[in-house]
C-alpha cells in the first residue's frame, strides 16, 4: 500500500518538474511521465471548502467505497502541499489559482480538507505514487537536480564549465606532447 508522496518542495529538489495539465475536464486526472508531474489547474476560494468537505464525506460513506477518486485527489493535494512554499511552487507553474488572501491560507485549506480522509491502498493514484517515490529515491535524479539548481542556473556557469574543460584538455595534451618529445626526441 503506497499512501505517501513527498511535498512539492521535496519533489522539486528531487528533480521532479511540475506542469499544468492543459484542457482537462477531470481535475482528478494526474500524470507522471519522464520526471514531470502534470496536474490540472485548481481554483481555490473560501466557498469551496464546505463543498470539498461534503464531497469527501459522501465518498467516505459505505456506498462509495469502490470509487473514492475525489478523496484520493484531495489526499494527494494534502500531501503535496504542506507549507506556503509548496503553494508558491504550484502557483508558479499555474496549477493552483488562489482567491484566498495568501499562500499560508491555501496550505491550511488543503491540510484541513485532507484531515481524516481514508483511502485504499489500491487507489487510482497508487501507481503514480510508486513511480514518483521511485524517481525521488534515485540518487541520479537528486544529484542531477542539485547540480542543475546550484551550479548551472545561468548560462555563464555553463560557459565557464566548457572553458575550464577545454583548458584542462589542452593542458593534458601539452603535458603529453612534452613527455612524448622527451622520450622520443625528433630525429635531426
């Protein structure tokens, strides 16, 4: 049973990219391919909280045990959003559109909606959770994201790396040619 997923900040640190899923009629349709988590845009307003809570309560009833898509979706968003920084990341990518006063209030909104939500281990996002957790657990993806974020965040860093690599190669070539000329001096 896979129920956990890192928050948006941790996902971004692990190299996961966020993308707003365009033209989706279903807000619960979330995809993860090639390190990109595509999520449909969701609008948040104060008046939505009772609606969301009632939809979750309806799905939690015994009659709707087979299809708890909205409860699973809200649980996913609760896990994804822990702090205001997580909200900022998702707003930057156009996934969350807020009509609330600030990011802290949006984080509180999702955290309150996710309280007490029960989801099954075989929910519709279980495979997505497994793939995201596998991606985040990979050292390669973490190191690549850190390298990109810390060292290659502007074009001058990349140009400096290319210049340093070229200089190192030329120095090695010069050293080799000097040693080769000493070992096998040119015949006169």
